[in-house]
């Protein structure tokens, strides 16, 4: 499935200075604008700038420090690039440029992106725990952000969504939604409505993932995920908004399942196959 390359927005001087500095580093292959700025729907004039940098190797700390505006990163001002632990979905190094609006820079090993492209062609992916998004994040987020970002220097291409990934991901996310609603019913029966609500929300997020990938659309980390995916159409949003600790009953959970078009009982089969241990795993 094809992907249309986004056009980079006009960069204010502070952002342009950072982008030009990054582009001049020997290991850098591409610099791209990501997030709401690339999609053309920032939350406001003070919305952050997210900059993606694809590199052969990670630049040294001193090289990155030179990208900061005068006075920033001095002895009285901490400059701490954060590098993720091995196995993290992004395997990234990131830092913030302290200007207004803030500039968040994320450096990505280009080899990791290519590896994930190869896995996607085979229909392989992993779901990682990640605090910025409910229910975790799929490893193909690396392809998503490349496809949903706009190049301002160099290019890594806009990865298309392979048919094999769609075929593997849709049933997995649908199964996860079924399992989540099954667990919600268990929590209701145990008198734990707040625990039930957590699983209902996980089900809605899983349906959003399934709907996006079924259309060959990449998943963005965004506060608008449920709306963009259409996961809460058909009365589901009203059902979800009406849930509370006092009203979360078995009947309410099943009404949400109907609105999300999820077969709760199929969650048992999903568990029996060992899919809860990770996409593609069999018990």
C-alpha cells in the first residue's frame, strides 16, 4: 500500500538553526519534522516541534551540545541526552532544545528502521509497553513516524504498509480487544469496576489499532488516536463516555463490545493460542 510523502512546514529561525546543525553532522542521513507540525494540526502556536534524525551512528554528546542556543547547556544548565535501554521500541537518543516553542530531537539508528521494514514485509511485529500511550506501542511505530513525517534534509523514504503486516496485525489487535473486554467482565464480577474500566479502554485502543492498519494507515502517537481511527463511531463514544465506577456493569461492558463490534467470547480462543504472550506466538 502506498504512502504519500508529507511536505515540510515552514521552519521558524530557531528550528531551522537546529535542523541545519543536525544536517551538518557526518553521520546524519535525514532530518524530518514529525508530530502535529508535520500533519498540519498543531494544538496551538506554542506546540512543540518534534524533529526526527536518522543516523548511521549516534553523534557524540559534544556534537549535540553545539546545536544548543548560546547559554544553554552551560555548567548551570543541564544537558542530558537520554538513550533508551536495549529492547526499547525506539532504541533512541533524545534531547530537548530549551527555546520557545520547545524543540524535541529524537535520533534514530537508520539500521533499526531498515530492520523493522524487513520484519513488516514478513508480517512480524512486537508490542512494547510504553507510558506515552495506553495499551503499549507496536514496533512498526518506527515505520509510522517515518511515513508520517516530512523531510527537510536527506530522505529515508516514506515506508508503505505491507499487506503481510495488515494480515497479521488486524486479527491480533481484534483478539486483544476481545481479551480486554473479557477481563473487564471478570473485574466487574469481582467487584473491581476501576480495573474493568482500564480493560475497556485498552479494548477501544486495540480496536483503533486494528481499524487503522486494516486500511493500510500508519499509527501515529497522538491524542487524537481514537477519533482518527474511527474506533468510537457508531455509539461507542457515547457508551464509553457514560461509563463510571458506579455504572460499569456486565451489561454496560457488553454494550461497549457491541458498539466496538468486538466478540467478547472470542477472547478465550485468543488466550488459548498464547497470543497474549506477543503477536504471532502460539501456545
